[in-house]
């Protein structure tokens, strides 16, 4: 059964339903039912509908034949392309992306699910994942498996939502003003969560105030009687709350360490692999374990529990479920890798980076104790989209590097050269223009007992370097009885 099919084995869509939703015409011997919707012919499973999206780099129509050969129930294609296409199973529409948006609107309208939308400068994906995890304990929960937070990913996630869902969790991202407004009006959340507002995408928006206003666009889609969950410690809390009220949001809930927060962090015990949180949730004391380390994750877990409560789910079950959460690849995943005469720990934070998440990651590294004679090592790629402040923000990381007791730093990229120049000679591992050029130096430097963290913006290709390191150093085999083998 498709992971997006309904609990009572009804199909996600029938071909006729999807045709009506998309405003298109069925052509050829289309399969009567659709188990899921895909925009990638490489990962498509038999019985799924393939939507041929025309992107910046590729036109999905070029892969239609492959999708049909792989068992697609039908392919959603444009009228222009279909005019000269070979015979096949097609749903012909004016524009496949617009048709996907239409299907998303219909999918939203046909469900009674409680819908949650999450945005923020940092932490929106991990918060979305945590919400999906805890709500799944309560009932059928629909959420994207990846970020899927843009003009393609959001309507795709909506179109894939079973009508029988009880909860839907959506992530909404942006690079420019106006993007969130469009997406939130598709999602129509009952609860809108903003994790924080920080200097991310300054290059595109011009100021951090403009970033706050762009994030506040999420309130424009909130359903009547809905709620906004906002970071009380953030300096833009009042600005966000005022925007929510102007948009007609009736309930505003705050979370954080601030004494006036509705959901308040009382005490936090940080460990290398987890955290213990004591909080007051709307005045109710709750203590729980969080399965991933970091103050930033602990604070966002407050937003998760606030949302859970407002969504009508059981708070105690949600708090227990948070202990099961583990970091994933690129977002703090912890790996043991073999090295001559022992092993080292690799902390993969390579998915993305900005000044706030960088400092949070360094704090996690500082809380992680190396084994035996091991050292703390960090591999850093450029933080992008910071505008004119970029060089200074990179150089300013020297302080957090020192506070985290980092022994050795490897830097790549023109912006990270500013940090490199600010580091004392004893902490300098190596500098290179690109992340790939650091591989040999890192391989020579790493020793048993070391803790190695990697972080950088996606454009810095630090994540590619992590994959190279993982390929070069085999995974450590864990023996349940004997421990590390």
C-alpha cells in the first residue's frame, strides 16, 4: 500500500477525480486509481501519477516515457506537449504546475484534518519532522518526507494528502517577499508556527525587519478561529504578534524562556546525544527527554508541544514521543566511522547554515566530549545569502569556535577565509577555495577519539564533502553485546 493511501485502502485519487480537480482531459488507457503523485520519474512507483513539471534546469516532459515505462498510472502533461506526443496514458492540462496547485486546493478542501504550517529562519524542517512524529501517535498524519517547502513542494504535498488524514503538517519556506503569502493561502493552516526570525536571506530581502514581515505572511492563510505560535524570546515577537492580529488570527501563543511565555522553558539539561527539558505548558509542569541535543531544538520542542495541545492531541503522549526523535543526515546525524587503530565521531550538520544555526551547532560540538586523546574538529563551508554583512559574520564565528573548545578548524570558500584569518594559528587545520579540496587534509588529520562536525550552506557543497568522508572511512559496526566492534 502506498504510504499516502488512506487507512481504509481507498486510493488517493481516482483518475476521474484527479482530472476534475486539475481541470484536464484523460487520454489513452489510464489506470482507474492513483496511489500517489510523483514529480520524479526515477523514484516513481507503479500506480503513481507522474506530473511533468517544467523547472529551471529540466523539463519533466522529457522523462514522461520513462515514467510510463516504470508503471505510472498516468502522466499529467501540457496541451502543447501532448499535441505531438506518442500514444500513452495522459491527463492533459494547460499547465502541469498550475494543475498540481488546483489538485492541492481540492485536497485541502476535502479533508477535515487539523492543518499545521511551519516557517522560520532556522529550525522549520526539524520542527515539522518533530510535529509529524508526535502527531502520528494520535492519528493518521500527513507530512512531506523532505523539506518540500516551495512553490512546487507545497502543492505536491497537498495533492498527496489523503482525505482521511487527521493531521497535516506543512513546511513553508521563502527566499523573497510574497512567496509565503501564496503558499499559506493554499495550505490554509489552522495553526501557524514561526520558529524564529534571524538574518537569513538578507541579501534578497534587504533587512531583518523585511524578513520578519515576510515570515508573518504565513498568517494571511490562517483559517478563522486559528492560532499563531510565536517565539517569545525573539526581538520581533511584538511585530509578529501585531501582524497576526491584523490578519485576523484570534489566538496568539508564545513559547521560549521569557517569563511571560505561554509555553516556557524552565530548566534544560544538555548532554552530547540528548536533552532533558523541564517546561510549563500553559501552566502545566512537564518534564521530558528530547532525543537530539541542542538548546535550539529544545526551544523548538516547546512549539511542538504547544501545537500538539492546540491541535487536540494528548500532551503526555507527545512529550513521551519526543524522546524517540533522532537527528537525520545533514541535520546533526551522529555517525561512528573507522580510522586506523580506532574510530571517530562524525556529526553531520551539512544540510544548510546561517549565523544562528552555526552557533547552535558549535554549542552542540562544545557539549560533545571526544574520547581518550581525541579532539574537537570542525569543517566549515560558506554561509550564503548574507549580503554585505557576510565577511564580518564569518569572522565573528571565531568567538563561538573558541567557546566550543574546538581544537582544529578546516575552512572552505571565499567567505570562510574571513574566519580563517581570524583564527589563531594553533586552531588552523587547512583552508581551501572549495570543500572538495579539503578532503586529503582532513583524512590526514583525523585520529581515533576525534569528534568531527561539518556545516555549511548547501551552495558550499559541504554535504558532498561529508559523503566523501563517509565513503573514505567505513561505518563502525555496533555489536549489541560487545559494544563498538
